[in-house]
C-alpha cells in the first residue's frame, strides 16, 4: 500500500488507538487530527502519532486519502456535512460508530454514498480518552465494514486492507443487519448492566450491605456499566427502535426464569441455566469482543507487612508491568486474596510461572 494521509476527527480511545496502530505499522503515513480537547492533540503530537494537529475541520483535511470520524454518532453525521466541500476526489470517509443506520441515512441525504464506507471496530474498554488508547486494541478484533450501494469493489478492497493492517479481522455486513446484531450483543447488555447496578443501588440497605459484599460475579457482569454515559446516550438515541424491541424480548426471557422459580419447577430452572451455559461455552473466545479482555491472576498471600510489595518487586525485576493490583475482600466465585491484572496474555503466563516458582499459590481466571 502506498504512503497515505489519514485524517482523524476525534482522538479518544478508539480514534487514538487506531492512530497509534497505523503509525506503528505504517510510520510513513501522515496523520492529521482534530479533537475538541486540545490536550489530547498535544499528547498525540508529543507521542509522534499525529503529524499535524488542527483546531477546526478545515482545508488541511483536503490532503487526506481516508478520514475516520471517531466522535459520538450524531456528531459524526454533523461532521460529514463539513467535510463534503473539503475532501479531494477519491478520498474515503468512514466512521467507527457502533450504530450504522443513522450515519448511512445521513450519507444518503448528503449524496455522499460514493465516498463513504461505514466501519465499526468491535473492540473497546470501559476506559475513555486518548490517555487510554492502545496501539494493539484492534488486534484480533472483528471490524464490521458496511459499504453503501455506491461503494466500489476497489474502494472496499483497499479499505479492508487498511483495516487488516491494524491487526483487525474485517467483516463486510449490511448496516441494518449490523445494527440488529450489535443491539443484541452490545447495546442490550450495556442497558442491562446499568439497570442492574442502578437496581442494586436503590434496593440496598442503609448500611450498603449489597455494595460491600459485591463479589466477582456481580462485578464481572456489570463492568461495562462504567462506560461513557455520553456514548451510550448517543447509541440509545440512534438505535432505539432495535434496542427497545430486544428489551421486550429479553423481558419475556426474564419472565421464563421468574415463572420457573415461582412454580418451584426444578427441571425448568435447570433447563434454562443449562441452555445458557451450553450456548455461552460455544461462543468463540479466540477473538476480542467489544471490550478488551482482562488478563487477571489471583494469588494467595500471608497478611503481613510488605507482602504486596514483595510480589510487585518480583514482577518488576523481571520486567513484568502491573496494570492494576488490589486485595479481594469477598472471594465468592474467585480464589486468591490478591488480584493482579496484567497487560497481555504473555505477561499473565510469565507472572504465573514466576510466582509459582517463588512458591505462591496462583489461580488463573
């Protein structure tokens, strides 16, 4: 692929991660970026990721071969109109929003179908902002590509190659089918997670006993409730019809559980849990989903002064970086009193072997 000029409108977690990935694998590419928060642009320039930082959507973007819209869904549609008179012939505008129908409708209204290809990198984190961007975030993550009716095969192939170069796995899909699918496997789970957290908050005792006792199971299924409220507000406003339809279907499945429990129907209760377990176990875990996998080990330690520092030192002198570390007060569904989160699977394997060598008991999640 020849040297390209890539534009980014928005340099948060996804935009920043993609810019870092492109600069890592294509250092010859020129990257131009606009971001509302100037400090993120300054950091990206300082990192050597962005070559030209701009303060507005202006003529600088006329150089670009590709322009990635990496802001909330409704803002992406607004920026389309600003870019239309600026872009050069043959340039492709794309986006990274998790709802495709909204922006595809905007593209049709603006008569920009020939220069637009939708995109959705199906990776992310509950963390936000350029400070949390990771050049490896897209590796082995599915990347939905949603062409328009006027997208040429040549443009689709070139865009697919660009996606592959970042380590992602491109999948070409109709944008309406995409929105229905992600409503089920991403949007509904976020609604459910936030609803469950809000329910526990309001149902808790005055002493906040539920909050104090919240263990691994609760934390695992509600982790995504820590995601950006602004982003999820935008998603619900732009994919509301499909989300609402699936909420209604999900309520019926909850009623199945409720009725089986109320009827003391042991066979049906078992069937519902077994069906869920069988399907969950069949899901491919070799590729990333919408949230980055956590690489965690739990370790038993003696409650004495310097115990955590000793482990941290063992890992540090062997060049293993710790992402997060903390004591587990409630060990339901998990073993080990110390929770250590690493940055990747290789670090997790090395840390496990190293701590076991020093006679610590380690439990892999």
